[in-house]
């Protein structure tokens, strides 16, 4: 069954269209990245999924169900903003949140989550005593306390250090291995490239493209080939040449373009080449291409 299906979703605030007829669906067990610049509509879409915001048009179904009262227990949601829990301890917050779903006597699962997220030794601390990174981990633990099948992560690593970011992404991969379907938004495109099976790129509320991460990179980006020559040569003419400067030649070629083809066309011997560097296209290049940036 399809974990999440969105059809022609729109959200309008007076004359402003935050989301404009967006359609996509998630495949079971995948990590799907919803990418876009600030104001693209990512958080609005997630807010509509969890019924914090009412869509102006369109439909949302979670495992075939469209009634929010029937889908809330299927969804775990980690919001972008940190939420204060006053004077409660970590463990108290977890039990209170579990009670919202009618769960009692789930201490073993709570202990598992807190240990998995390195919060167990801090379980008796009040939330106001926690660092920003620990609060972020608590939000994730809360979202998983009722064992959801679909996890929504809205900028889960915003403002955390590199070490914690790596730990959180490792935890996300572990959840995927356990069969969970995950939708995330992030500004860290390098991480999205490594983590996401597929991505969708939003801009000004519209879904510009969607596809498998590696496929989009191959389709929308080029390889950069930098040749450092042992001596300077006369100006050359080549359709793929982007820069010639002193001893350096820089070419921008399609991913299928072979290096041997370039060297043959340039009629350069290997002795003439002092150094060679090839930079493959990445998700950031594809992202900028979609947004029309250089």
C-alpha cells in the first residue's frame, strides 16, 4: 500500500499561493527528500499532511486513508522548530506523549528510543536543561514513541553540530532498514544526495521535478574536466571548453562524455598533461539547474 499519496495539493493565503497543485507519492520503505529554497512550500506541505494546516485544494492519503483522525497514529512528525516542554523531564515527556496515543506500560520501548538517541543517561533532566541538539533528539524520540509507519522530518539537523548530524542520519538509515518510510526536508544537499532514494525539488510552491537522486544528477549535471598542462599552448577552440588560462584548460562535458574522446579531439599527448582532475556533478548542481541558477 502507498505510504503517502498527494494529489493536486494547493494552499493559498489570501492572494499568496504557498503550494500550487503539487502531486507526488512515496514508495514503501524509501527515504524521500523534499528540497527547495526557503519559502518553497516544504513546511506547508508537511503541515497539511499532519493536519496542522488545512489544504485549499487537493487530497492527501496515508496508507489509503484520508481522514486525519485515522492517520495520526500512522505518522511520526518531527517539526522544524524546537518545542519547549516546561519543567518536565525527558522521561516524563515521553510517557505523556505516549498517553496521547493511548499507550501505557511502554517503558521498554521508551528506554530503547532514549538509549538509541543517547538520551537515556539524561532521562531525569528537565527539558529546559538540555542543549539544542539534545532537544532535537528528544523530538525524534517523541515522534517514534507510538511506532509509526511513516516518519516526517522537517529540517531535523538544522542548527546541530557535524557529529550529531552524522548520528541522526545513521539512525534514519537504521529506521529505513526496519521498513519505515521517511519524508524529509533539508538544506544540506550533500547529505540528501547520500541519504535519499528519490528527491522532489520545489520552487515557489510548485514541484519542478521529481526522480531518483542518482538519475537526476546524471540527467541534469555535467562533468568538469580540468587539465593542467606542462607548458602553455596557443588558444584552442573546442565546444566544451569553458576556460583557458595559462597552463589550465577547463571543460564542461556531459556525464557520458569519455576522457579519451576529449584527449583525442584535442590531439594532446599524455606527456603534455601535468595533472588531471575530474569533478562529477552532484545534487547541488542539479538543484541549481532546476532553479535556473548558474
